[in-house]
C-alpha cells in the first residue's frame, strides 16, 4: 500500500517533513508502501522488509483555520491490492468521516472540507478499509489512524482576572512585590512559540516594573509617599511568540493604591491661641475646642491631648473626641472674674500609634499655648453652702425658727438678696421664710409620726435683677418627742386549758410605740394597782419588751366560766414616760394532754351530759324524717277529700284531670253548662235594662211543650236580636256560640248536658252492677253520696 501524506514516516525523512510543514500543502512527499518493500519517490534506494501486513499507516496533519476555496488535502491511502484498475474501494469511518473529512473511494485521497480549530478539537480518530468493489469483501483488515490539527498562532494572550485592584504600603523599599499577573494563551504550547508569553509594562513607569517571565509587579522607586500621590494606574502587556514581531498581545490594568503608615507627626496650625470664657460657665461644661492636623489617615492620625503646664491646670481639663480628633476643653472648677481674670495653658497633641521604622521623622507630637480670658457677667446670688440640713421638734408652736440660709451677690455691686420658698409640693407649705433674712419658720404643727423629713427648695434673687435666681436644697428633720403611749402590738387571742396548772405561762405579749426608739422601748408591763388582785391570772414583765401571762390556780371549767378578762398597764421609756391600759381576753378551752387545743366551741358542753356530736346529729335526723312523714300524710288526705267542682256558681266549662275512672252519664258532679249549650234549658228572653219592657214576662222555665216547639234556628235569631238591641253589651262585636244536641234518638242520651243545674239526687248504686271496669267510678260516687248525706 502506498500512503501520501503531509507527515513524515521514517526518521530519515525528518528534514523532508520539516520542509513540507514550512511550505504547507503545496508540495507533498509520497511514500510507496507494499507488503514487501517501501519505495521513496524522491530517492533511488530501496529498503527491503519482512512482510507483516497489508496496511502501513501513520499520523496525518492538517492546518487549522484553512480559509482556501478548495478542500484542504490531507493525505492518501493506498492498498497493495490496488492495481489501478478501480477494483479497490476505499472506505473512511470515524470522527468527522463524511462531514469534515472525505475520501476518494477510488484513489484514496483524503480532503478536509471545513476550517478546523485546534483549540476546539486537537485530533480526530478515523478507520480506513479497502474492499473489493465487485464483491464488497474486505481486501485488508480495518486499520485506525489519527488526523492531528496543526496549530497556528491565532490566539492572543488573555488576562482572565483583570482588571486588578491592589494596595501597597507607602514608603516601601524598592523592589517590594505588589502583585503577580498571569496571562493565558489558547495556542499549542508544545508547538513553536505560539503560546510563549512575555510581560512588559506600558504605563506606570518609573514607579513600578514587571518581570517579563513571571509577571510579578514590583515598586521601582524608594519612599513613595502617599501624601504626595496615593493612586497609580499601571498597564501590563502580555505578548506571545516570545515577544517577537508578529506576535499577538493582550493587556490589563492594575490599579495600585498606597496605604498609609504613620510617617507624619501632628502639627498645630498656630503656636498661640486665645479663648474667651464667661465666668458664668457651668462646671463640667465644654468651653472650647482645639485641633492639631495630621497628614496621615485612620489610626495613624489618632492622637491625644493633654495640658502639660500653666496656671489653669487645676481649673480646666482637656479630652479627645475620637471622631473629630479635636481637643475638648472643659471647666473643672467655677470661674470668678473678681478673683482671676485670665489663665494660661500649654497643650500638647501626640500620636497614639507609633511606627518605630519612621521614628527618625519625629517627634510625633506638637505643643501650643492657650490663653483663656475670663469674662465678667452679672451672676445670681451665691449661697454660703451647697445644701442645708436643719432640725425642729415635732409639736413645736407655729412660728418656731427652724434655721437660716444665707446668700450674697458675688458681683462687685453686692446687691441685696431676697428669699422665698418654691411651693411646688404640698408639704412645703409647712414652712415659710423671711424674705430679707432667710430665716425659715414653721407655719403648721409638725407630727414626726406622720412625716419625719421635709425637703424644700429656697430661691434667692437680687433686688436689682430679679431674673437672676439661684436655688438651694434644704432638708428639715423632725425630731421626736414622747407624745404617743405604748400599745399592744396586736389583738391577742389567749387560750387557757381547763387542765392548766398554777404558774403556767399561757401566752407572751409585746408592745409597740409610734415614737422614736429613744422615747419608746424599753416597755414596762404591770397590773393596775388600784384594782383588786386577780385570783386567776397574773402578769410577769420579762424585761425584754415582752410580758408573760401566768395562771394563779389549778383547773378551769367552761361550764362555770368560759371567758376571763385581765386588765394590764404598759409604760414606755420616754421622758416623761407615757402609759396606757389594755384588757386581755382569755378563753377557756378543752385541750389534749400535750397541751394542744381541742375545741373552744359551745357544743362541746353537751359532752358532759353524755351526748356526743354523732348522737346529736342522729336525733336531729330522726326528727326531720318524722316531720316529713306527717306533712306527706296530711297532703294525701287533703287531696282525696277535695271535690272535683271548684264552685257551684262558676258555669264555665273546666277540664279536671284525675286518675279515677269516669262515672258515666249519671256523673253530675262536673260543672253544669246546660245553660250555654242546650236551648231547652236556656233562660228567658233578655230585654233592655234602661227602659220598662212592654211585653209580659213569661215564666222562667218554659213547659215541655214549649221546649219541643222551639226551633233551633228561630232560637238563634232571637238571641241575635237580643244582643243587637241590648244597650248594656260592650260597644264592639262579640262572638256568642250556641250548640244543640237533637232529641230524635229513641235511646237515652249519655250526655250530662241535659242534667239539671242543681245538685242531682240520683242514686248511683247501680254502678256497682256494671262490672269491674266501673268499680272505681262506683266507689267515687258512693263517697260523694255519703258526703252529701253527711
């Protein structure tokens, strides 16, 4: 097989391959490869080899970025079986076969139809095979080969991280590393100088330099001062082809800022300052500011101010404002123009953060002199003391002198001063003050037990200038006098057991006194000497402001006396001493053996009669049950004797509910409503009551023949006419209802409507013959009959 390619096959043809690559594809070297020999078309020698295979192949090369109108020739495939008669067909498969690379199936020539980019794909792997065109059978085994894309310098170096921002301290030594920049080139670094980059500086000299190989940027000058120039813009270029002419280049910008160091001491703009301060300035207030300038920034410009000398070092103080870096001058003591009119201060400002590398540039501090002029102002009166404390006894008479305050005009005019009390609180009105002398007196009687301390504010003003005021606080302490007698600390519940023994302590009492401790304790407890000796109890003073109650005899009985009273006396230790009397109530109680109180209530007395609490409860329960039985029995008796008819005069129909069976048609005990429902039992015609009737009255009860001849319709018409003509009826329509039960049935009526309106004298004994269903009804009418007879 013979292969013609742009690549070199044998080491002997290295020079030929080099010439071929330099001149492109215009000239190609052809190599004849057969199974038994390899023949160079440009040489005369022939080298014999032992036959190994039918395919002899190598790498093919194709230049990237081919822009010609015709497809780029890559190489040629040739099989030993190809006699040139076209019977051999060449097939190309693999990456890009048929799209990027095409082959002439007869000649084996391979061409590239597209412009290739090595940076996207560096090589393609393909497979070649020679088959018999007539039989489509392979003449040679399939073999693999590679087509490499040959690089050209088509990519410029790029700085992927630019632009850069970096800092470097000022006053750095020359050659101090600032930053290392790196540019990348997409070309093949293994082929030629396409990817070989060198660095150079286009802008930023003579302050900075760059290493051409490593890209390290360094300072190029000594002692670069930030205060002179702070920002620098440096442009760095990267060029491939080792910087040769024709190479591609890229650039980036590096913004370099010099950071501050403490290389500048503070400086006061002036060596002498003057400040005016009025004498009325308040102590602790700021009276002025002073500032020293420092060219540095940040912490390197921080400084502190101090007063190093001067006659006002004890009158003024200075502090540092960290935000503005100013010295704040404050007043430590009050000023007095009449005593001293000016002060002199030496003020120093010094850096707080020092860098000893630059100590030769110091000293890092500066000093100035400040003269303070005290201004004269009209001042308010000045009290002799910042505050006053006075004492007065309680119960003192109105007008008692408590104390005196004193204020003077500090100015040279020495005006007269007037005083008054600020009555801002109600308690202040207990006192008044003499406007000219400042003497404070009581205006009410004071009670220490109610208010032991008063705080008032006294104001002083000048007669010549009432607007100038000064104030002072006055505390008045109310002293105690013995005006409250002692009394028991609380109401005592004292209990004595029935089984107490003589001399037994049953309780301990104590006392209190509203007065101060000097007029209160110690307390003395004793019995009233004017009263006879108590035979039951006595009192013992324990001499510790307490007293004990003791029994005088053995055993107490509640049945004899359940409460005892013991009058006692209490005196205090004041001068003069005060005393009070109290009466103790002592109850007699039943106690356990260990002294615990069992009960003191009255029901316990029943125990002595032999009745316990449980027995008493049982008796009361039995009584309640008996009362309930009696009430129930009486109620049942009354319910049986109560008649069904409430009133004989009430002719309204009533419904009475009961559990007994009815009495049948002979039950005439219910309300008789015949007059309302049966026209045969109706009353005679009614006439007007305001005039004499013109017709003759008829008997009240019509005869039987009359009743039978009355028509119901005619009866209703008559009633309607009576209602219309009756002037006594209400002046509005009323509804009158009439009903009539006919008498046509030959059987007797079971209704009670035809019964007489009076009590019936009918005998109901026949109800007992009707059977058990009417037994209850027969008993009921039997009882009613007996009651009527009775």
